[in-house]
């Protein structure tokens, strides 16, 4: 909660003082209203003439109109401020989540992140709006103006202050009683959203394995946990709400009774009694709403905690302040005794060293889990080595900005991920300002121009979620075009053709060959027939490079690479 207020106060420090000042004025006007009412009643009881009474009624009317005007201005400014804070909170979360390393996203599903972002931003919106528009004036009146009532009649004021103190103690007790339960309920709320998103994102898998019933049962089970933890919290707040309404009646009866006794003793005027009844009804009514705000604050606290916890997630690839951009160069890549482990007790790479000359084609082969993909992930700084260094054109990649590093590396993945947007938008990930002519040039290089022009809307065609409107070969060729448009000096092909049939592979291979021209390229491959043209083949085994050389050279050596080739290409 402290982080939320720091975020709010810092980002909106210019407009906030004006809203506070407006609420102070509003509190003063609202506090004055029952006093003027009591004054008018007191004059009537004393038998004052009409002219004296109308003057006070005129002042009372002006105060009322001023209060209405102040309320309108506060609501107008608070509404706009709350909407800005909500959008800013979502933008900051979105930007930060996109920058977090794969280790974080591997452990946090996207449905949970979406739930945290939306509920956190909505919590900020609701709290800011209701506090500034409805409740800040109440707190100002209770803390600053209520003690001033002692100057009017200290006996009645003490009764009123005592009732308010009792009200606040009750609210605090309910908060303490329900805080843990609300946190547990919110955990299951987030789990419910994550489960639903996971199943909906993989609906074909669920339907293919007749898992709809099981997923519904899982959803119902989590929903039952939400109810189990949420309902006791709601019960406590319902009890508090009833007691709060009873406090209003008790306050009025107490003030009328004590005021009557004081009137008979000559220590209070009728106007004083009426004023304090008005103050009691005003403050307790406002505090009733304030209790709802406090309940809302308690409810939203887990949402805000989850929101800011994402910002506290450690960044395993920190970027140095004012890090320089990677200087353009021919594209030489050097791994110097690189060691890495995802977990300290499970090393993945052991002293990996090699030099990829500018424009050369390097293939990384070996069994699954041998360290090939991890090496290329380190090249992109998705993680940092535990030991050793990686240099591009003589520059340690840890000392340059992440944006410039990743701009220098193009990647074609095995599963060809695409966004559920148009073909144009997917291609422009590589170059946001690319013209349509540039897009078609890249598509032509990737052997993809024909099928894109044949689409109903051409470049504007929506590819569907996970590229569902495209074949595997079409997605792969779009990925090649995207990398070509980026025009990086270094290229990583991560099993770029392993999921394709033979005919499609031939088409895609032609695009890849054109893409690799003049670039330092790394090909991760299990299908060894695709690495014949490599300038150097690095054979990985258990995190080490055990062999290196050309295709024919390694076959002649009759070592581990030759054994892999014989296993795949018998005879």
C-alpha cells in the first residue's frame, strides 16, 4: 500500500495539492451547513424577527451552493486523474513485464499476469476516484474540523467525538479480522483467471482430449475456494455495516437526551442541540461511506501487492545505466570460456569457447539438453553467463544496451510465433517504420510474397491467434521475412525447419539461404542433413563442445558427429 501512495503522490504531485485544497474547502462548507441550520432554528425558537432570520438563510443558501460547486469541480478533476492513473499503471506494468527475462515468464503464466495488471490498475482507479471525490473531505472534517466543535459546546462535542472514536475502533477491528481472509481470497481469484486463460489459449488441445469436463471441474473447484475464503470476509463487513447504521441512531438519541438535560439546566441552546444532531448525522453518514472505502482498501490491498510484486521481481540481466549502444561491425562473435547454470546445482554449459568469423555459417548440433539453445539465449542476453564472456566485434555484450544488442540479432524460431494481428504488423516487429514496398521485398526473399498477395486482405490479413489462419510453412516464411526486414548482422536459426514437411522445407530453406547471405549465422539443428553447408559445426555434449569442424571433416574423424549422422542417415 505504501508503494501505491508513493507512486500516486510522486506522479501526480502537480494536481494533487489543488484537489486537497478543494476538499478542505468542501469539508469546511459541509461542516458549516449544520451550524447554520442550528443558528436558524435557534433564532426561530428565540422569536427573532423575519429579517434577522432571512439574512442567515441567505448565508446558508450561499454556503450550500458553494458546496455544490466545489463538489462538481472535485468530481470533474478526480475523474480525469483516476482515469490517467489507471492507464499509466497499465502502461508501466505492460512495459516492465515485457522487459522481464524468460526465467520470470517461465514461472508466471500469462493469464495470471493479465489478471494482476488489470486488477492492480483498476484498484488504483477505484481507490483514487472514491477517495478524492467522496472521502478526503470526510477525513479532513473528522481530523481537523471535528475538534473545533469543542468551541461550540464541549459537552456535546465530547459525546460526538466519543461516538466517532467508537465507530473508527469498530472499523479497525473488522479490518484486522478480515485482512488475511481477503488475501487468501484474492490468491484464488488470480488462480481462477490463470486457469481459464490457460484452457482457453489451448482450447483445441482440451477438446481433442475430451478435457472440457475436467477443465470445468477444475474451474468449479477453484471457484469454490474463492467462495470459501471470500464469504467470511463479506459476513464481517455486513455486520460492521449494520452496526454502523445503528451508531447513527444511537448518536442522535444520545445527543438529544444529553442536549435536553443541558437545556433544562440552562447550559445549552436549542440551536446548539440542532447543530450537533446535524453534525452527528453528517459525520456518521459520511463515515459510513468512508467505512466502505476502508473495506475497499482492504479488499484491494492484495491486488496492489501483487501488482507491485511484479516490479520487485529480480531482473537477471540488469542493464547498466547509460549503457552505450553496440557499435556496428562485421559481426564477429566470440564465446570465451562461458559457463552457465539455470540452477546452481545443475550446470548447463562448461567453459564453452569458439569464434564465429564475420559472415560465417556456424551449426550447433547435439542431443536435446546439450546446451545449444542455451548458448544462443546467452548471446541474446536472455540470461547472463555465470563465468566467461561473450563479445560481438570485440565488445562485451554485458556492457552495451539491451536494445542495441537485440537489434543486431535476428531470430527465426522453431515454432514461428506470431501475434494475432495483421501480416503487416507482424512483419513490422522487425522494422516498425517499414514501407509496404520494403515488406514485399522481405516477403520475396522469404519465398512468401505469392501467398501473402493471394490472401483476401493482403498485408492487412489477420493471422489469427498463434497464427491459426496460416499453415506451418507460411508462418515460418513470415518469420524469415520478419528477420530479413530487421536486417541484422547476426542471425540465429533455432530449429527453423524441423517441424516442416519435406516439400515445405525446400521452399523455406531457399528463403533461409537468401537470409544468411553476408550475415554471421548460427543454426541449431537436430536434422543433420541441414548443416552440410555450414562453415563450422560445433558438436555439443553435456554442456561442452566435444568436436568442431566441417561436415566432411567430422565424418572423416568418425567421432560423435559421425555417429549422430549414421543414426539419422543409415546407409
